[in-house]
């Protein structure tokens, strides 16, 4: 693409090719034993692992780049460049400002990644943005600011806990997503939320949903009853795990110890084979640290398991008041 605008015709052609041509599995370390055609994996690097993102059929790097980072443009340029070097191929932008920043950071490399967009401040958490019309305008404004014709994934954030949004709001969200996909403004569509109960209903009631994003930390595990992981599998919905480091509460002031804990967390999440973690990364060294975790042994031994549980309890205790809702995601 080389920073040029992509035509609607090319968009439709590429989307059809992806849906028809990508094999099920991981790059060279298959989930469930299948192998993938690596020539069809975007920004493929043999040292990175790739996982099929549900019924989108695209292969996404097993650890990808999340949003909500505090990087300025110069730092983001360095982080994104290093992510490309190690084979990451998915970037989540949580806001039109972040999308604009990430597009600038990618430059001529826009076609090497799948870009996701959610403009969280102007979505259903805000009562002024609970209609398909208003949500569509938000998407148009974000794309216009970033000088893009489309986003690879538009995921609308409906993340108030406790199911505060009505069924009508859910229908408006789905209408907006479907319209954007039909118009070629979003290749794939999904939702993110902090409300676990609402998720299961949404993915079962609206089969057009392709991707979901939800919190998944070192303390997260399948609920013994009413887990929505079976629904994800049944509906073939791709899943990303946000807040893998619990908004930084996992870490200490010691950088070496923090990086070691970060790798333990990534290994735990990857071994669970449930979500693709998308941590916010603010430096090249943080990118290199998660890349190292991808290459390390997945299953934790007894000592590491006990340590992670202890660290997890400390993490829960360190949660700031505005992130204590993460505890609601201990069982998924």
C-alpha cells in the first residue's frame, strides 16, 4: 500500500482471499496439531507463533500490540518498528488519536498488520452514542482523521459492568457493525466489554460477531460453571485478552523482576490456549521481553505455578481503585 488509500475493490478482493485461503492452525507451532501455509501469514517471522482468529480465518501473532499505551509519537514509532521486526501483525488502537498515531508509526508498512479500532470515549458507555447512526459517524470520523478508508477490525466497546445496556442498545451496536462491514469500512467486526455475562449472550444471539476482547490476567481461568469459552468455540469467535499485566499491577519497581513476571504471565496465557494477549508496550525492551516469552517453555513447573499464584495475589492487592473490576474476570 505504501501509505496510499486502498480502493473498495481491492478491499473486497483481499477480504475474500483471506477468508478462502488461510489454513487453520498456528504458524509453525500449531494449536491442535494443524499446520498453516506460512506464505499467507501477514508479516510472518519463523520465531513468532501465529493463531487462527476464529471465523475471520486470519492468522494473528500469538502476542500482539495493545492500545492504551502512554507512548508519544517517537516512542510509538520505535515500538511499532520493533513489533514488525519480531513478526507481530496485529495492533489494537483504542481511540481515534491512537489510530492516527499508529498509522503514522507504520508509515509504508501499513499493509504488514491488521489494525483494530475502538473509540471508547464515543461508544455506548456514553449515552450520546447508543444508536447505529451515531456509532457510524464515530467510525467515519476516526477513519477520516487517520486518512484511511477502512479498519481491519472495528470492535465497539460496551464495557460497563452489570449489564446496564438494554437489548435495544445491543441491536444498535450490531446494526452499526453490520453496516460498516457491508460498506467496506471494516473487514471484520467485534465487541469488547468488561461484562462477562453479557458476552455469552451476544456471541450466541448475534452469529455475525467475529471477534471479542475481554480481560485475561495471570489469575484468569475457565469458570467451573457457566464459562463462555464453550460458546466461543461453538460459534468460532476469535478472542483477544486485554490487561494481561492487570494495568501494570503485576510489576514491581525492579525492572528485571518485572520483566521476568511479564514473561511468566505471557507463558501462562499462551499455554491456556484461550486468548491472544495484547499487552500495551511502551518500549523496545518491553517488546523484546514478550518476544522472548513466546520462545520459552509454555507449561509452568510446580515452582513457577506456585510463584505465579503468589504474584497474582499481590497483583490483586495492588490494583488501583479504578481497576478492581478486573477481579470479576478471575473466572471466565
